[in-house]
C-alpha cells in the first residue's frame, strides 16, 4: 500500500472529502423545533465551532488536568460544549451511561475525578432542592448552566453549600449562534435578584432592537440579535426560514448577518443582559425549545383528530384534542 510520503498518499488526500473542509463548510447539523411541524436543521460551520471552542478553553480554563462529563445527548448542542473543548485541550472526557442520572453516575464512583460539569438549568434546579443528597466530586471547580432562566433560590442554596469554591456560570445561546452567545458569572447577589444572562462571549456582538430594527436604550425591552463569529449558516434546505431569521448585520463586515433570537431582553445598568421571555409562541419545557404549533401539527396528523391545542402547564405540555 502507498505510504504517507509518496504520491499515493497525495492522491488519497486530494480525493478524500475529509481533507477538503474549509472554515465556512458545515461541521454538524442540529435540529430545532419548527412552528410548521417540520424541525429545522441548523447548519454550523467549522469557523463558528472553532471560535466557540477557543473561547471556552480560554474562559473556562480547560486544560489537560481537567475531567469533563459528557452529560448531554448528541442531539442537543450542549454536547459540543462538553466534548470539543475537553478533547482539544487534552482533558479527560467521561461519558455518562445510557439513561444514567447525575446522582447515579456520581454515587457509582465514576465521577470522583470530575472538575467540570455542564447541566441544563431545570435539572440543576431539581438537584438544588437537596444538594447534600448528591455525591459531588471533591475536585469540582466549574459548573456551567444553560437552557432556562436561573432561579435565585437555587443560587442561594448552591452558595450556602459550596461558598465560592466552585465557579458558577450561567450561559445563554440558541443553536443558531453555535452553542452559546452570552455568559454571566453568578455571585452571591444573584441569590437575591433575578440572575442575568450576562454579556457576549468572544467575537460576538449583541444588539437589542425594536420591531423596526432600531436600537433600544438601556433598561428598555427589545428583541436580542446576535452577530459575530458564532452565527451559523442557517437552516439546511430552508432558504425562506433562513432569510427571515438571519438578517444583514449593519455593524459587521460586508455580507455579515445577525440572528434574530425572538427573545425579549433588556440591558441592565451593570451592562449585563436580563432575559424577559419570548416575543412569539415558542416556549421552553425543562430546557428544551418547543413550538406548540409543531406538536399540534403532529396531533392533527393522527387519524380521528379534528382539532388540537397545546399549552404549557407546570413545566409540562398539555394537549387538548377534538376527536
């Protein structure tokens, strides 16, 4: 067989698609909920993923001495925050067993060396109700939260248990902006007041605008638009949906785009963003983005269902059907 240093190796590299990927080419696709009943595939380019990995390694301080737990499913983009910074830094990546809860994983002694955890906020809220019931890793130094609004009571419980020994980071970011767009360091004051979602991560721009695209002043509510290196390529095979959600960025270089998050936010006096809710019908249930219209469309596709309406009640979807 040809060796890597001869012409055969060069020819193989020239025809192997794996050698042809550039910064603007797709790295992976993650599907999000769609209002029409068809999930939208978000196409994430290599440059966006690389920018996020570089920032996470630097800001989270990921090194070869760390051990990170992959707790998220591969279908949820948080997995990229767990996997890629760890592997590129030479850290140890531990994979949670199928269906295993975090307390089960830790109780089995498989997490004694963990230093970094990345958890969905609603799941962490449940754990915060009885923190002493969990065998937390003795070397835990960083806990990253995301996917929902952090509750002050949970921050208070965490600080009472751990003090300032474990760094607590609240992250925010739609899939369309490559994993995260903002982070906030949660301190003791966030145990009293509504915790913020923070400021922009590296190479990210944030603007708060009204419906006409005009900048909103500090303290006024508006839609959050995210620009910069993390903006993805759009929705695969959905040019119309892409054009509506990814709009020209007047503050970026020629051809740059911003993502319209549909999230209502305001700038606080301390320069951090506060999340206020949604400006459309999309909801979050236990950290997952859900379009009620998508669920209604699935119900209407069932034989014998003539009408359907879906609402959220106590962190659960409730469907009403006409049969």
